[in-house]
C-alpha cells in the first residue's frame, strides 16, 4: 500500500456469507446489499424462547445456549422467503411446524421471530476476516482455513495475517458501499462447534485466547449503504488510517 493514493487497493472480496436465522447455517452470496444494519437479511430472524432469549452457543443477557440450533440451516429462496432445513426436512419461516420441530429438539417452547427492538447481531453490523489470517491460524493451530467456523460475513484476500486489525478507524470502500472498521471481534465456543456445514478438525478457542487475547476478525459499521460483489476490490481511505 502507498499513502499517496487517495484510495489504496488493499485486497478483494473472496466470499460473502449471510445468516438469515441467527446461529443456524447460512448461505453464500455472489452479491449483497448493505443497509445501515448490515447485509440485508443477515440475522434478521432468530429462535426466541418464552423469556425473550435468542438461541445461540453461549449464555448472556440476550442469548441462551441451545446447541440444537446448529443442526439447522437457513437460505433465502428466489421469492425472498427464508427456508429452514434440517437433513431432508424443510420449512418456511412462519410455518408453525418449524416452531414445533425446533421446540421439540430444544426441549422448550421456541419460535422463529423477526428482529424488533432487541438486535439479533452480537456486536458489529458486518464481520470481516482476511485469507492470510485464516491461513496463519490453520498453519499455527492446525485444522483448515474454512471461514465458516468464524461465521464471517466477508472474507477478503490479504497478503499479511491480521492486517484487517490495522484497519480499525478506517473506511473501507467496497462496490458502492462504505464500511467503517470499529473493533476486533471477540470469539466464543462456537468456533469449535460443528455448524454451518463445517466440522472443525482442530480446537482453536484456547489458542485464540492464549495467542490473540480472544480476538479474531473485525467488526465494521455501515457508513454508506450500497451493493458489492465477490471479486470486487476493497480500498482503504488513508486519510483516516491510524498512525
């Protein structure tokens, strides 16, 4: 990179992933729309219990650990409706049979609900990780570099591990959208759980804690809504790059 250019090409987008129902498996996208909330449709739905907690891999004020949710996957069909699958079974979000099936497997009454006053996202609007970071993790900690275990929205092709952490406080221009990288992403036990079509062959959580202070990938907020696609360049605005 050179700081003399008004915008310096940093890398390109290699994959985009959206999760229509929080904590379920997601879908790969060739192109995505961004609004102020994030990728349109990402984590818009969640599995909610009677106390208002959302199914997740951890227990917090908002979430409840319900590992049964990881056996399900969600995708958006051509008409824009969200379909949920488990094995060979499939339901549309809003189908009472889906809620019954989830309730039986979670052993408590739950239902799939759209986001309202309580956000379904953990922290930032969009999560980003670089390919060099993934490759470093696999080479150092074992296993493979499949980004699905981290549930990142955007994977960017990078030439140096953890360079995305240096983007904190900068604007990323991707297609017609602009993102502001705001913080590193803290990890939880989900990175070691079989989910979203990947079964981790090596445990990373303890290594992330010991070697990276429990942080891996970054979160970004949306400054300018827009559209971007796989293969597009990501550029960094040097005038806001931290010194």
